[in-house]
């Protein structure tokens, strides 16, 4: 959620300053992950949906609210996207994402979920950070207004997506359908399945288990009737092959 001072955005990976051996890169910035339950629910839903989407890709790292340090030796140059996807880096546990230890690979896709506590100045600094340090796709969702905004990297930097409804992410393959009101965004996987909350997933699982139990009970009843019929026929002297 936090962002380092924008006057620290000048250094680049191509020309790093000499690195002090005692530089510390904290795993926490002391800021809360979210400001309210709606924001938290969306952060978790998006992050876990992305995690599930790439569950079979060993070379895709997905994280939520993880500090991303962009430049070695400059711990103030950091931000913590609500969700980020790094294609080309292995899965695994991390206390933070230090780009110079990840072959210099920047997160290609980031998501931010708006909260009432967000200030315009923070949003501007965050946008400038993502644009400066190589993010290819940036999506910002305001659940209270039901507004989704997206940017793609173009010749002049991050350029706003003019029509986001029905837009498919080039990197992720997911499709966005913002809906008509608050809290109405739908995100669809390439196979058409939507991103769901844990409770929605559990409800689907329980419904599927109930259907499986009913099918098993019907099969057991059919087998019982068949066994009774076979026994009756044998009593009548009729043998079945």
C-alpha cells in the first residue's frame, strides 16, 4: 500500500549507485493491507484468482501486498501493489520482492483496489512508480463506485485503456466486465470461469458434492433394484448370464 518518495525515482537498474553493505530492506512498511472489508475482500479475491489461474505455471510468481524494492541500495524506492504478477520468476515464499535478486524482472501486471483513505497524491505517485519501473499493465478498481480503470504500456509509457468493458489482458488472458454499479466487477478466466470469493467457491464445492452424493444414491438404488430382480428370477428358475 505504501510508496517511497518520488524524488527517489531517478536511479535505474542500468546505472545503480555503489551499494552499502548495511542497507536494510524491511519486509513491512507498517501500513495496513486494507482500509475496510470491501477493499480487503477484493484484494484477496483478485490475488487468489490470479494464484489459481497460474497454479500450473512454475515460472509465474503472484503476490499480494508485498513490498517491491526496485533498485538495489535504495530501500526508499519501493511500493506494495495490492496484487502483482511476475512472469518469468519462480514461485516461492518471499519477505519482499527485490528486483535485482530476481534477474532484474519487474512485475508485468499490478492491481490496486481503491479505498476511501487513498489520496490523489498517492495515486499519482503510485502511477509514476509503475510507469517508471516497467509495469506493462496496471488496473485500478474502485468497488464503491464500480469503476475499473486500466493502463497498458505504449510508446509514451502507460496509456489508458479507452474501453475497459470486455477488455482482455494481454499478459493474463483474463477478461474484465465492470458491471453497472458498486461492487459489481466480474473477472473471467480464459476458460470462462469467474474469479470468486472463498465463500462462493465453497458454495460451488458443496453443491457439487451434493450432486455427487445424489448421483451415488440413485446408482445404489438402481443396483439394489437390479439385485432384487435377479434374485426373484432365480427363484422362478431363471438363470441370468
